[in-house]
C-alpha cells in the first residue's frame, strides 16, 4: 500500500493559521459587533465556526471535548442576545398572547402563575419559600455545567454524547428565540396583557439578597428578556437529568429532583408559562429522537474536520 504523503509545511502552517484566526474571530466578533456594526448573520457565522476550528487545531482528547463545548456555550451566550441588539425591531415581532391563551386553558381559565402565587401566599413562611425557589432558579446558571463536569469526571466515556445533546438543546432553543420572540409572563403582566398580576418574585429576593450589587448583576444576566419560548432553563435541566440518569440511578434521581423543582419555581416565580416548559420538554424529546437521523450529516462534517486536522497536524 502506498504511504500517504505528508502535507507541506506551508500548507500545515496555513491551515493552522486559518483555524486560529477563526477561533479568535469567534471570540472577538460578538464582543465588538455593536461597536463595529457587524451584521447579525456574520456574527452568527463567526460564533458557529469557533468550535469547528478548535476541532481542526487539536486532535481528539478529553481536553478538546471540553474546549469544544466551552466554545459552543460561548457562541450560545453571544448569539441568543443578538435579537435584543435592536429592541424596537425585535418588539415589532414579539408574541405575547398565544402562551397566555394556552396557559389559561391549562389553568382552567386562570394562569397557573397566578394560581401558584395566590395559593402560596397563604403560607406563613412565604418569604423563605420565595428565597428557596429563587435560589433554585439562580443555581441553573451552573447546573447544566456541573452535571456535565460530573459525567466527565466519573463517566468520561459518556461525556461527548451528553455534551453534544446539551449543546443541541441550547442551539435549537436559540433558533426558537430568533424565529418566535415570546414575552415571559412577568413582562406581559407589566404591559397589562395578562388581565391579572403576575409578580416577578425574583426581583424582590434579588434586591434583598444582593443589595447594591443587584442592579449590575441583573443587567449582566438580563440578556434578552424576550427569550422565553421554549424554556431553556427547564429543557437543559431535563437534558442534564436524562444524561445523569444514564450514568447512574443516584445521579439521575438528583438531576430529576432538581429539574422538577426548577420547573415549579419558574412558573411560580413568574419567569415562564407552563407552555414554555412543555415546549422545552418537547425540544429535549426532539433532540433525543432526532440524533440518529442527524448522524449522516454529523459524520460528513466530522470527516471533513478530520481531513483538515490531519493537514494541521502534518
């Protein structure tokens, strides 16, 4: 068999330099997009190319898998905020009423948010309940990554699939934010659209907990307030629970308990409609069932990346 010829040093250098440039662009372009008035499609393309470039630069290792997922999440964080770069244009496409109609049907004529808030108000220690459920919401900012870290450390052979499915949930949810911008219940209530007050309980807890630091924290975490459908809070916690359950029964029980608690908290706190949660669960089911159907396309992309990786490695 004829030995495969090695790529020239010049070609190897060109491929590596090109991939490194793409990684740098994936970090810099979204940060500079407003100042340089970078078009949204170009920003999305730069972010999407970052993980692919990392795959070209480095051979397959556990560290590369982690770097790929980290770059993927960087892309999500940047891209999901893009529609809100032009709030007026986004608001012209905003949908606020359809989840209200759905949730009123679910709540037998009344929003489940209101039913829960009115019902829980009868508790003598409602302030403590509010803090516990708000913290359950805040913990979400770490929970999907903690779940994947546990899988990486204890069940490393399961990490690539778990990370791939989690990334897919984030990515397809982001597409939903672009396609159908939807207002959360607290915002719709502020605009007088719900017909009954839905309190955003997290604000009061945040002000009481973080004091003067709260406004800056809220500004950082606010991102895109009209990214509500589907609920990626619930979808990603459910995906984490499934991945943990595949790793072990104890991990799965912990993940499931957190996901259900978070789902309850999101509705009670006024952050999401039940319809948002159902859409999030549907997204998880679609990703899980759709993975085999996507395998041919994934293999085609992987084969191309491996060829470039071989060129970069020399």
